[in-house]
C-alpha cells in the first residue's frame, strides 16, 4: 500500500519551477511537497517558516541558504537541491557541518549558456544594440565608412578566465569564427579540457594582456570575488571586449565603469551584475559600450526544464539515500 501522505518526507520548493521538475516530484509518490507558487522569490520570513521540519528543500539561486535558514529548517533536513549550476548562494560550510547533501545542475545548461555567451559577445563587439537603436530613432543617415564599426573575431585571441565545461563549449562555438588562439587561466592548468580546444595556459596577467575577447566563466568564490578589477582592466588591450556570464561578484563594477567610460577597453557584455536586478539608474546603463542582459544565459525552455528535472531527481535520490545524478562534493 502507498504510505499515507503524511508519512512521506516533507519538501519545500521555493519557486514555481518549470513543469518537467514538478511532474517528476508529483509522480514520484515519494514526497509531500509544498511550493511557493510564484515567479517571484518567496519572502524571507515566509521561507523561514515554510522550511521548518522539512526533509528536503528545492531552491533557486535567489535564496540564501545560510545558517539562519538551516537552523530554521531544523535537524530533519537531509537534502538541499538547487536548480542552478552556481552555488555561491549556499553556505557550503554550514551545509557540510550539518551533514546535508547538496544537488546542483551542471551540464544540462552548458549549451544554452555557451550559446548566449556567443550571442552577447557578438552583440557587444559588433555593437548590435546601439545599431538597432540608431536605426529605430533616426540616427541612420547615409552609409558611412567607419560608423558603428566594431571588432571581429577572425584572427583574434580569445581568453577564458575559469576553464570548465562552459568555457570549452564557448570556445568550440567561437572556433568557426576563425579565432587565432585560445588562452585561459585557472587556479591550475586543466590539460584535458584545454586539449579539447587547443588552449594555452597563461597567467592572469598574460590573459589580460593578450586577450582581444575575454570571457569570464569561473564560479564565484572568495578567491574570484572582484578578480576583474582595475588591476586586470588596466592591462587589457584598448580593443578588448569583456564578457561575463558567470556571476556579477567576480567584477568590480566601479572599475569596469571607469575602464569603459575612459576607453581603456572597447566594450563589455554582462549577463550578471551586482545587485540583480541592476537598478535602472546604475551608471553602467548610461554607457553605449556596455550591453547588459538580465541573467538569461540558461533561459531556453529546454534547458530550464532540464534543470528543474535534474533538481527534482537530485532531491529524490538524496532523500532515498542514493547517489544523486549531480551531487556537489562538500
Ligand atoms: C546558474 O545555473 O547558476 C545560472 O546562473 C542560472 O542558470
């Protein structure tokens, strides 16, 4: 006989997640779950109440999973599953201390994120947003020889800060644009990944100096926090295009503003900022050479559904005490 509903492990889902993940939870018959049935984040006070006594939590990247929340959840909590590849919103030490297992969603979003990174890079380097604005608002006079010129990928050097799955996928997509050379830096060389894209390992200084295009693909950690600062921008080429689809926290935005507004570098494309949303009066929005997207790198229907399905499967496996399809090593 199926166990009475009230006997099943209790799960709180902190957001209306895409249907594939919800179906998996519903059809599993393995959990009783409650969900914050909204596209907007659950208020913190509500969240702290709802997680009380839960065995599992399925969250998204806007929820801070810290000591306060874990204390509010209490000792039943065994599994935390985040519908994201990034985990900077989780206090890993606190989770580890309490023996709580963590699931996340790498791989399933790699293609979507790489695709969007290329789109953002091209939109920034070929000034597409500025160009459509000019066309729409009467700036389009006659054909002019240097009007709206940008920088091309052919014969360029592309730098990758943080070479993982996403960095490799970006390089694979950029190669057919006739990039001359890929270089990368990371805490240590990653020969296996680098071989896939024939990328050369260089220091952070050399990465800054040599890159015509610099893609930021690292996780946000205490080590990478603010790593893209004046020290880095001041070494970059005047024609360089800076692209960030990782986390806003890796960039010192004041320094980036200075670099862009003084022509130290040519342009920046950002899918992530600090804070999110970036207030509409933020100085970066005043710059023509800065393209800002509202954190949409993984936003394809297929990928967001795959992320929710993986998050659900991680949660269920964790609650069964089995290995998760994608478990974060703590
Ligand atoms: C993540 O998964 O961490 C992205 O930022 C959103 O898909």
